[in-house]
C-alpha cells in the first residue's frame, strides 16, 4: 500500500504540466490520471477557454502513471559454483548486490540482461531465465528479476565499459550462503563493518529486496543442472 501511494504521489508531482501545450494538468480519479482540461478558471470564478492543445485533437489527453521496466539479474558462473556481484562506490563497505539497469525501447528483458551485465561488468551472458518481479516506486521502476548463466569463455571482468560499478567479482556460492544468514540492516552496516574497509565481511541486500530473493534462489539450486 505504501509503495503504491509513494509512486502515485511522486508521479503527480512530476507531471503537473501538459506535454502538448505546457499548461497545468488536473488530477482526476483520485490522482490516478491527469488531464489537460479545455477550460481554466485561472483563479477566478468564471471558466475561461484555454488555448488549443494537440491532446484535444484526435488523441487522448489523459495521462497515466508510468512504470519504468528495469532488469535485475543474478549471474551464475558457467560451472554453477560462483555468483557475480558488484558494488557502487556510494554503498557501505562490504556491501555487494546483483546487477541492474533500465531496459531500452525495443529491447526484450533477455536482451537487456545481456547488455547491462556486459556494460557494467564485461561478463558475457548466455541463458537468461525470468524468475520474479517487484514494484520499486523510487520513483517508478518495475524490477524484472532474472537468473542468468555466464558463457564459459565470457567470465572475465572488465569495468571499463560503464563507470557505474566500483567493483565486481565472482564469489563462491558457499560464501554467499553464509552472507545470507547474516541479517542486513543498511542503517547499521557502517558500525558492523568498521570504516572504509572494502574487504569487509560480505553484506547482501535485505530480504525485502528482489536482489536478495534472486541470490537466495541461486543458493537454493535454482540455476543447477538438476
């Protein structure tokens, strides 16, 4: 409920003007849609006609909240014994997660996974299997979770394609399993890990995040040949 409310409020704040004529739009249906009306009182008691707007000439002038499709992938090595995790510079010490990024127009989820993983880590991915999804209204993402397998000759890490990640590495599944047993609270990881030590104990996203669910799926055998 909170996520839905957060997304709707944010969308209304970001879409207060018509894309066709630039005039203020009006929320309708409790804020779930916005419309460019033909008249405006302009602070008076009398409705005044607005200038012509292309949204009132043959096409709908109703705007709907948007969701941005975003892929998030847990990548397993070709032999199924390691997982690819990365970290951004702004994250707390020792914190690693799965790779994610926005899908581009005309791109399938599978294509987006292969492109984003290569751009961020240099790793080449073959098989991609959709696992689950999660709305993430910060402000408007729909996280599409996948489990992907690296190609045997494509596991070398190279961070030069995209500056988003500070580090990426292959981590043995047993180490990941141990990290899953440690509850992660992002407001306490600095205290738990000390200051500035990038080689600290591995910390993973909390169980409320789809990244955690993808990591757990691999550790539970989701990507095994069986």
